[in-house]
C-alpha cells in the first residue's frame, strides 16, 4: 500500500503564513485523524444512554466539537464542511425526517420513553453526518482513518462478546473484509485482487455471514465492469446484471437448502419485521405510526405475521410470542417510513439516490485505482444496509460514513486518485 493512500493530503490545505500556523494546521489534522480512527475502533462498544449508544459515536461528536471550537477561536466562524450540494441535501433531508418523526409522535401521542429514543436516533444520525463532514472537510483522505479504526474494532469482542457468540459474523469478519480490500490491491494485479475478493465472499458464505457475501458478490462484478474501457462498460454492466440476477436465484436456493433451524428462525423473523413495517407504511403513509410503534398495533401484528410464516414452514422454530415486545425492524428505510411516514423516510430516499449515482460514477466514469475495491464495497454495503440492516447502534455511523464517501466520489475524489498508478 503506497503512502499516498494513507497519508493525509497536507498539500490540499492553504499554505499557512508562518511555522506556528503550520504546526497548528498539522495538529488539527492529527486531531481529525485520531477522532475518525477512534470512532471506528470503538464503534463496537456501547453505553446505555436512551438506548445503546456506541462509544465511537461519542468520540466522533466530541472530535467534531473540538475542531469547531478551534475554528471559531481562530476565525470567529464555524466551518461545517458542506462544500458539496450532496451533503447539503442529505443534512436538509435528515432535518425534514426528524421534523416528520416529531410531528408523528405528537399526533400519535407516543410514550415519552419511545419518542425520546426515536428522536435521539434521528439527531445522532444528523450529528454523525455533520461530524464526518466536518472532520474530513480539510482533506477527504482523512476518511481512511475511520476504516483503519474499523479494522481494529474486531478487538472489541474481547470486551463485549459478539451477538449469539458468532465471532466471525459479528466479530472478526467485517474487520477482515476491510483489511483484505485494502491489501489485495498490493498484489498489483486486477485478476488476483478479484480472485481474492471472490474467495472472501465464499468464505463469508461458508461461515454463515450471508450479508457480507451478498455485498462482495456485486462488488466483484462491479470491479469486472471497471476493468474494461469506458466505451464498453455499459454493455458489460448489462451482462453482469444478468449474472447477478441468476446468481441471486441460484444462491437463494442453495442458502435455503442448507438452512439450520437457527437460520430459518432468522429468515422468518426478518421477513416478518419487513412485512410488518411495509404494511404499516401503506396503512399510514403520511404520518407513520410513531417511534417504536408505541401507540400502534404493529408490534402485535408482527407477532401474528411471524407465527403465520413459522406455521407455513412447519413450526417448531422456538418463538415465544408472549415474551416479545417492540419490533426493531432490520431495514433502515422501512423502519423510518413506518415510524415517520414519507417525511420520516425522506433522508433514506435521498440517500439511496445518492448511493446509486455515486456507484454509477465510480464504476462507469472513473478508473481502477488501489482504493476501488473498498470504495465500491462501501457504496454497495451502504445500499444493502439501507434495506437489510437495523436503524440503530453503530449502523448510524456506517450510514453517515457511506453518505460522506458517496459525496466525495460524486465530487471526483477517490483514494489515491491523484498519484496512484493504474493496475495492469
């Protein structure tokens, strides 16, 4: 990995007037880099404040406040880093989403404990988007330090055991993927890098991390498209989409054939969550059902839908309907739409459009650089997470990071784009 991939781009800064200013500027860059690194490294450790709050989110917020305080002390103004229209749109839509949820909770008379948690989640996402924007507004290359932190975040399993005791899927798997996507380009061969990514996808599938495998497969196909000349990419992309559709059908069949009882339980529960949220949105598309559906029958409806799905599969999946409480839908956009209606989901609707535009630009209009595998996987992973991941915990950080990464790519910035050699 060349130093141009990992070193903050001090040349992008305005040259300071004297050495004391230069030292101050570099010290500020180090603060930003350390803040981003710790935000990633501590994203897997939570504290309970109106729900579970990742320590990394606290670090990101504090780092942002320190940087803003420094800017205000020197210049007398705040610099939020909204240099691109993309970031302005995302921040504006999240403000709309927050306002939509607040109006819904007031109308529905949601319970205080629920609407405080719901509002806090929306505020934290807004703070995270602003935080990443502020900490990277001097140099987009600083964003890579968050990825370095995520690589080390796997060590958090020694502090907090992973969910269900699965040390690969909820522990080391994500960090290993990021590390591999950084290191594979060092092979200096596109073919070798893509073989490595394909092998990693198979490993994730065999170890039960289906989501990671489903992210790496389209990443691999996108890299195949990127390998061709620009004039041929649209035709190749069409072929790859056909391959992806066929792979999904075959892969789904293979997955269902080897499902254990625990896997079937996960499938049924996830499907029931998504169906409940979608039906709830269709029932009340304008206002939604309020934070955590506390004044709605959606929680009871979820239990009924899940029971019906389990019965269709023969039952015996171990659900305890009497012990279930609130539904934490494993779909960010569906959760937002069901809680706050169309206004509550405005951020994610905009987010999806921006991710698609950024992916198109990265694959169709740019060239292969050493950072391409990771950049494309971030965009595809963010898109996947919008539909298949919870709207809570460290996922708020991942959403915000995906947003800033997409905004950077839409402005033409890629890792190593200024001096990285193209791979043969």
